[in-house]
C-alpha cells in the first residue's frame, strides 16, 4: 500500500488539474481524484507497466462519467455558468495561470469526448495514439475528435495573447479605472467588443445573459461599483482578483485581454457564493500552460 500511495501522490496534482479542466468544478475534480485513488488502491502494481498512463485513463473516464451527469444540470443553471476559481495552498496563488476562464467556458460547448480529446491534446500534449487508448477509440477517431474540438474552439474563441504578464497588465489597468470612478477611463480600457459574464447562479442578483459592448458593460460596471467599494481586493497570480468582506470571498473577477493585448476583451465575474466557498480551503495543484492552438 505504501508504494501505491507514493505513486498516486506523485501524480495527484496532475490528476486534479486534468479533472478540473474537464469539469470546471473544484468539488467534482476532487471527487474524481478520490474515485481514482479508490480504484488505484486495489490494483496489483506488478501488472501496471505505466502508472501515469493508467491513472490518467481512470481519471479521464471518471471525469467523462461525471461530466455527462453535470450537463443536464448546467443546462438548467440560472444565468451564465462560469467555472470555479482554483487557488493553491499558498492562497491566493492560481493553480494554472495560463488556463483562461474564457477557454473553459468555450469547452463547455463541446461534447464530453471532444472536451477530453482537446484537454489531453492541447493541455497535456498527448499524441493521438495515446488519446485513443485513454478514450478507448481508434487513433483515427481520436484524431477526428481532437480536430473537431480544436476547430470549434477556434471558431468560438479567436486566439488572444497568452502571455500571463500581458493579461495581468490589462487586468491592473481595469482595476485602476474602476477605482478611479471615471467612465471615460473605464471605456479606454475596455475593447469596443468586450463581453461580460456574471454568474450568480440564482443565489444573488446578477445579469441572466452576457452583456456585450463597451458602452453597456461600462455603464453596468459603474452602476454596481458602489456595492463593492468597501471590499478588500486581493490579486491572484494571474488576471483574476478577489473581492473580500471580512475575509470571505464575495467576487472572483477575471479580466482577459482582447486581440490587441491592450484592452479588456472578456470580463468573467463569479458571485455565486456556493462556488466561492471552497476558496477558503484551496486545493493543491500543479501548474502548466494551455492556450487555443494556432491550428
């Protein structure tokens, strides 16, 4: 058992990150990791040639099962659905600063198998033959899944600058404009085509549809800013910041740059308290980069 625990511990962060990219939920990702451990604990290690591949296969299949069950619930979700923020034990550092909230939102529009193929290929660099073994498909089918997913993502999400420093600079300019209270300054940092998503989940008041255009977005922001003026602001390691009251996270807002890398093209405001509660007991995960591919 000691050997099994050591091997599993070596890959636990990878399994959590993979499950999170598949599910967009911290609690569900943690459940997948636990399910994977329960399966792994009963395995004869002498019969396992590649523990990493074996564990990933279990985690992906458990994630697929859970994702299929979540899709119906998310279709009935009140307002826009956003993934939960992830931080490490070194609160409040982000888990994977190059994994954008916007990309995870687009991945929600893929089929479960397409999402698995995309994550395995673009986030973890698996070859199509490896993806085929994990998904129990032929290499040709795995290649088609990955291609279809990549084309879908590219059509829904043009390639934006992936440099986290660029994203952070844009986010800081946005925060400064909001703090200054000037509509003109805010408009200057918003792309004309900016879109804002607000996830309240029916638990708190929030827009039920994405808000498009710098004029509408800026006026909405100026209208709600007084609610949060007295909250503490805490930066994560990426373009996300947290607003806290009495140590409790009230808002997690991600600012993503537009194609120029100079203005905010996407704002993702998570205010659903159910999705923010876990931030006080963050998961320990590793970091790696994932970005929309060129082709």
